C-alpha cells in the first residue's frame, strides 16, 4: 500500500478539511473576542455602580447580545421534523442544508483549479466520483469523533458544550454515511462484474473484503442509533457503538491506507478524552452520602429519589445549571460492575458549599451516611483527609429510611462559606424521577435499603450568564425544575450578598407538576429563597407560580408560591407578558419537547435570549 497524496480524491479530502477548520478557527476567534467584550462591559458596569453609590446602575441597559444576533433571532424558532427530531431550530436546518451544499460542491468540483478554457462542466467518471465522495465522508466522520468528546479543545475554544455538540455529531454521521453509499454500491457492482460470482460482490480481494466489513461497522452504528433504541436499550446501543466504530476504523485503514492520516489524530484525541473521563470518575474522590426517596411513588406520580454526594471537583468547576454523568451498580457480584459502562446524565438540583467533613452532615445516629470515610477534625492533616476520601470513594451506600441529613444546616452553612479553593469541597444533590428502567430500579433500591456502588463524571454543561439580564425567567415541567433550582438559588445568594456584577433583580418561576406531592421534595429550598431574598442587600423580587394539572379541586396556595393553579396548564404567552421588564430577559426552560418548544418560540418572538435543557444522548 502507498500514500496517494496527489490523487484528485485525496486533494478533495484534505482541502475540504482545511476549509472547515479554517472557518471554525475564525468562529473561535470571534467567540473569544465576544467574551472579552462582555468582560469589559461588566467592568464598566461595576465602575458606574461604584461611582453612583446606588443600585440604580444595576438596572443599566447593558445588552450582551450582538446586534446581528437580534436580527437573526427569528431563525431560533424551533420546529419538529417527523421521524427525525422533535425539536430543532430553523437556523440549524438552514445550517445543515448549507453544509450539504458545500459537501456537494466539493464532491462535484474539487480539486478547484482555474482554467481559462473552461466553458462547460463535465461529470467525472464514476470511478473517481465515488472515491471523492468517500473521502469527503471520511473527513466528516473525523468531525463526528470530535463532536462526541465530552472533554475537548472544541468546547473551550468555541463555547459549545457537550450536549450542544451531540446533535451535530448525529447529523454529520448521517451525512458521512450517505457519502459512503455511492462508493460502496459502485464497488459492489465492480466486484461482481469482474467474475460474475455473487461472493465476489463483497469479498473479491482484501481491498474489497476490508471495505465491506468497514461499511458493515458503519451500518451497525447507524441502525442502533435511532432514538427508540437509545432510550429503551441503552446498553445495546452503547456497546454496538463501540464495536461498530472499532471495526469501521480498523478495516477502513486496511481498505485505504490514507485513512490513517484522517482517523489517527482524532482517535488519539478520543482516547485522551476517555482517559480523562476515567480519571474523573474513578480517581477523583466522590463520597456518596445518602440515597433515599424524596417523594414516594403513588397512583398520581412516579416517585422521586434524592441522591446526596460529596465531590471534590465540583467546588472549583461547577456552575449553576450544569449536570453530571452518574453510573451505579449493585453491590455484590463482580459482574454487576459492567453497569458502570451505563452513564446517565443527571442535572444537579442543589449544591452545598462547606468545609470538608461528612460527619457534620449527619443528624441521626442511625443513618446511611458513610461517616467513616472522612473524619470531621480540623486539626487533622488535610492531605490525610483527601487520601482517606480517595481510598473510600468506592465504598457502597447502605440505604436506610431512618437516615436524616440536615440539609437546612448545610444550606445555611454553605451560604456563609468562603469562595471555593483547591482545598474545599462541595456536597451536591440529584433529584431523579422514576420514569425509565434505570430510575425505577434506583427508586426500588432506595425503598428496599439496598447498597450501591456510585461513580460520577463531570460536571458538564454551559455557564449560563443570566446575571447580565434584569430578569431571570424559568419555565419547568416536572423534574425539569432541577436546573432552575440551582440558577435561582445562585441568583438569590449573590443578590443577598450584594454582589454588584449581578444585574438580575426579578426572578420568575413557572412550574408545571402533575401532583402537589412533587413540590414537597423542594419545599425547603423555596423557603430558603424567600428567607434570603427578604434580607438581600441588593433588592430581589421573586414571582413563583405552580400549576398542578391533575388536582382540579385544590383551593389554597402551596407554601412558598405566589400563585397556585389547579387543573390547568399555564398559558406561556400570558406568563411572559406579566414580566414587568420586557427588554432584558433571560429565559431558561426544561421539560418535554412540546413544552420547551412553546417556551422557546415565545421567547424568540420577544427577541429574548434563552437556554433549553435537553439530553439527546
């Protein structure tokens, strides 16, 4: 085999790669420039506040959105594509269409060379055309690798987070597979015509055989990636993905040696990402504290599990609204640890900052807390404490219904804790609704006092810059309240402390639940918001509404809420019209696709900035 770098199909491949990497570099430079622009505006805002000596400057009209972003805002409207996706922005549809057009230009015309005698276009022979399409598809699959990495330079440079890149990962994979089809079909025909033997259609020689096996690997990836399989047979999807891509890469490199040039760099980066993820989940201390039912399962709703854990990485890396990947396995048989390959994204519902010491969290002598992992003794060597955490982070959780963690104490202690440092830690909670097989099993484990191994990878997700807006408006459905909880708590605590860089002075929450029992799991947090907002140094207005859809006979407001509506769903447009400030609003939403589609489109209509929480893994 030889490296055929001067062939037209190879020139088409690497020129196509340089084109997209060049565009991406320009985008990254623009993104970094915009971050610097926002930083300078915030700095100017602080100077104005210091000069005026009043809070009036906090309501100044700093708009973090660039002018052309508002002009293009209508393209943020989301629609559904039947049998493809339930929620995609119009701008993304246009982007995919332009991407396909550029692919076709390279397939039909590359390599580009000006010729004065050129008057008409002549289609290349199929023997060159199909290979050119295959090389373009191979470059797209290199991008697919990068877009599937949780930790990569792409995210840091461009501002795109993992969950934002995953939809592009799927689109490029499908486009790349379609570009392989002409090559695959033509080579099948060509192989059969050589001997007219059916077996030679796929296995004429080593080149033909390796290409066939490579294509079968890609087809395995495609067939097992449909949403139904991902949601209901995740393990099958996961292992088929790993096997399919390994088979595809190995036999692609055997089929065409130039594949090494394209695949090896991204494979190395992918392996580095996997190594870092393994380090985060297996060697960074994570101490499970408690897993217990926050809301018991009833006929009206599925039940909610609360997980409390101590994670040393969160203190310096976590931002409100982010999520972690969680893997749990039953205690006992070693083979059960294969479940650690099944990572589930979970949004953190609350964080508690504080000094290290798990025993100080306990409010009961008989609890599920692993109180032997870290001894609360400030006189002990901190290094020893960290080593103890590492040694015991793989311990299992013994669930006990008698356990009682004083989260109110943790919450208040965290509010007065100093800024995070390398020696501090953070306790976090996950509230998980029993909707699927994994979450229902988790609720059963909590009810039956079973022990679990516990691993965490993260945090991941965007840093939501709500503080540049006068209003934070959160719309949530069911357990989709969890990211809004951390955003509102962060805003309340920062305004309460008088942090000048937070311009947000009005918080709206519209929460839709099936049963009022769901509210009980978060009642303490809502009371805490009210308490801190009432004594805030920087004034803050809380406008909290809850809609209980399956209880038509309720009469009283639920504790902590300004408005409780029974038996109805909210009219999103009316809720948004009730916001006193209509120019500087940041909208956050999490829930079903239909619910989020309504919220996003209403925000787009008003030209507000927004973020919708979704995990299309």
